[in-house]
C-alpha cells in the first residue's frame, strides 16, 4: 500500500500528458518510456479511461502456471490479482494425477542418490536423436532457450513447491518424467490425494494435493482472486507497440442445471466480490498469461491439426476448458505463435483413446461426489477388456484393432537401453510400433462431408452378454441418454444414434448389420483379416444391443505463444512485448507433457514480472 503522501504526489500519466503542453511521444521519450497515447487516442484504441481494479501483476488463470506465478510475484513484493474464469481455482492442474516431472538436481533426487543436473536435463530436452516408437521426434522441435530456462529452474521450482506446502510421497522419483524416451534420470514426483472427489477436489486426483496447498499459500500471502471472470482483451499502449496496460474481463458464473445460484469456490478468503458484467483491471507492472492452452477451441486447435473437429472432447471438461483466449488476446496485440510442430507430432498423449465409454466426458471419470457431476451427467462404463466390443465410425464400420494402444505416452526413463544423449544409434534401438489407432479414428469415411470431411464420432458396439461379462450397470448415472443407446435390433440401434448432438450423418443400419455379421464370422474363424485384432473372442449376438460414445479425447496443448527464456511474450518481429509474460500450455516451444514445465514457467514468469517497472509510478 502506498502512503497518502505518495498518493498525493502521484499524478496520472494522462493528466501529466494533458498538462504538460508537449507531445505525448516527446514526454514519453524524455522519460525513457514507450510512446504513450493521448486520451483521444486511448479512447479510439479502446483503452479504458477508468480501471475498476488494479495490481502490480495481473495473472490470468489459476492453474499449474498461474498459482506459482502469483505466489512468486507476491513473494517478490508485487501486489497480485489472479483472474480466473472458473468458479474455482486450479484449472487442469487440480484435476490431474499429481505426478510432477521436475528434475535437474532436486532435493528428492539428491536424497535418493539420483544424479541429475541442469545440463543433463537441458541435453535431454533438446536431444535431436530421440524418436518415439511411432518414429515421431520427441524433442527435436523444442525452442532451445525455453528448454534451457526450464532446465535451469526446475530444481528451484521443486523446492518452491515444498516451501509452499506441497507434500510429495517420500519415495524415489520415478521414471515417467514427462512421458518421453530420452530421459537420463528419474524425475517424476508424486503428490497424493486419498480423499476422493468432492468440492475440495473435483476429480479426486493428486493435483488437489498440489494446488490446494498453493492456493492456501497464495491466499495467506495476500494474492487476491477474481473468480468467475474471463479475460477477453489485453490493452496495450497501441495495437502493435508499447507496453501492456491491463485487461478487460467479463462475468462468467457457472450454474448447475436447474439452478440459478452460481457455483461457489471451496475457499473464499481473498476473493474479490464483483458481479459487474465487465471489469477492467490495470496491471501496473505486468500481465501473465496462464490460461492453459487452446485445445478446447475447435477453430484454434484446427490451425495445428485440421482433423480435430468438434466431436473430440477435452480432458478437463466440464470443469475447466482451454479456449485459446490467452493466445487470441495476445495475438491481437502482436504476439507470435511458436513451436507449432510440437502440436502436430503424434506422440506424448496429445490425443488419447480412453478406457471409458457411454458418456460425453470420458477422460476424468467423473463421480457423483464431484461438484461438476451434474454437468458431466454420467460416469461412463469402464472397459476392462477391449475384446468385449467393437469400435465403429460414424457410418457403422470398424476401422482398427480395438485392443490397440494409441500414440505413445507411456515411454519413460529406462525404455531405451542404453540411452546415450545425442547418439545417432538411439533411433536404431527403438522397437518401432505403428501406434496409429488415432489416425484411423480420425480418417475420412463415407460419412465425411463438406466442408470439413470430419471423421465424426466413434461408437462402441456390444451386446447383452458383454454387459454381463464386464458387470456393467448401463443405466444413468453410469451412462448418458444422449451418448448411450440400446435397441433389440442393430438397424434400430443405428437409427437411435442420430439423437446424439454430435451426429451429423445417420449411421446406415445395413452397414452396422454387415459389420457385426462380419465380426461374428471373424470370431468363428479365429483370425481378423481386416485389422488383425489378436484372437477375436466374443460375438455380438444377444439383444439388446448397445452403442456407447467412444470418441477420442484431446489432452494437451503443445504449441502456443512465443516466449523467451524469461517467459516474456515475443511478437511477430521478434521483439518482446513489454510487460507481457506467458507460461504453461499457452506457451510454445516445449514438447514436455504436464505440469512440470507449467509450474517452472509460472515460477520464472512470476519472478520476472515482479521486477518490471511500474508504469504509472514512473511519473
Ligand atoms: C485429467 C488430467 C490429468 C492430468 N494428469 C497429469 C499428471 O498426473 N501429471 C502431469 O504432469 N500433468 C497432468 N495433466 C496435465 C497438467 O495438469 C496440465 O498440463 C497443466 O495443468 C496445465 O497448466 P496450465 O497452467 O497451462 O493450465 P491449467 O492448469 O488448465 O490452468 C489454466 C487456468 O486458466 C483459466 N482460464 C482459461 N482462460 C481464461 C481466461 N480467458 N480468463 C481467466 N481465466 C482463464 C482456466 O479456467 C484454468 O483454471 C493432467 C491433465 C488433466 C486434464
């Protein structure tokens, strides 16, 4: 807080410019500031004449990047407002499994005798010689500066988590470490959560064991939370030059079906209470984009991969989405995208085949205890044995071996024996596997029509015997009536599917009948000449027959805004946008899966943002 004396002394930049009788640009130049607009210019550019709220650092998003960024900036003495569109903090972070890939010489690695260093980590993260089991390069297209910054800061970020209340299982770090092949040391740490799904932990995963302690720390240190507000625009002095000034956000309360009361966060201390439809927040030092990526925005994600049409759902929904708003707002003021190849390389679990069917949201396994269950509507049915069913495309045809895995994301430390950094022989040591279930699922078929030639949804087809084998209860809330259908005849079943909101073409009943008849013959024959499903076991013959939603889920965003080693956002001319920072899944140049990079970039960005000059106090 500033003293009254200081407040009196301070005159706004606008008043200064108006009173001085000289050109704004000249004044700014004399003061070593970027050119400032006149009031009329500001109005024309849409820059607010009045700010509803202000802080030194405004963090956009309260997930794996935003919470560390906010704490770090506050630790460095900055006042911080964290703007979050959701009713609750945590984003994808609080939903996650609590596995945290952080290495480079952490205290946990040292304690368990694991040798690691920033140099070793950097070499791993930029090793050109590593390819995944489907031949896709893991690290080749990373930005080397961004990786160096990660390598140099990961161990510190790990200690920062401990200092802010996160407790990890006291076991040696594991081999996952971001799910890649070229890993020279075990780097995965495990935060635990054994209390299940609840308002405190919407998905009941280990992520709550990380982000609840970080939230508590942020609140106790004085970070203020503006929940239920979606950042829509970032203001910059002029559209393509000058520093960032603040943001505009709109009110986005979340309601459960049939309720007119907005959902409430688990904790409320430190929440800023507002219900205005739009608010402006001045950022005196910096803005940190920590909005979690773009994979929930159909048009934006199709910039990278045109196959990803609307039927593909997103792993964190319906709790938290990734709508590309951070990227779009930053691009509107000149920011560049970066490292886009990483998004299209078919590896690292970017798009996943799930082992749940029959509900819209198949990733999280939403249970009735979760506060978002009324939005998720169904738990889904867990598939224990892929022999029990067939998968068909939107026109009722099989497209791949149902038991197949998808793109690789389960590879790890020790997978490549031996792994020698930068050794061309690494690629020779890979046991290549096609792993292209996803490609087949996304391929055009007879139902693909103009303009997108979308592959459409994938359906699991099975019969009453399968329900018994898997011990499924197929009634709601285990299944969703718009994503799960049954009928006594296959033709009738195919006709039911058109009730699904993502179904664009009617599945021909004759196709489904022919597919099932052929599959039953394949079971009798004992060999699958179409897709070589190993020893197909069960016929689909006992009514009722079922069709359960089984479409792919998108998991990660691997491309985003161009940043440098300080997490400053860089524009299309290669220049830093003063005061603008980004980290996590909204940042580009990094192929590493998961929260390790997000936490580390939040840590870096928070640190840097707090050290920016304050633009209105300079006068
Ligand atoms: C189910 C699941 C399990 C996972 N398991 C693991 C795991 O075990 N280990 C691992 O390392 N990684 C895991 N991940 C991935 C990891 O959680 C993410 O990579 C990480 O959370 C991304 O961090 P982020 O800060 O970029 O985005 P998020 O954590 O998603 O945070 C972004 C936040 O920004 C908010 N936001 C978005 N737009 C706006 C806007 N315009 N204005 C205001 N707020 C906005 C969002 O609501 C969200 O709260 C998992 C992810 C999911 C979904």
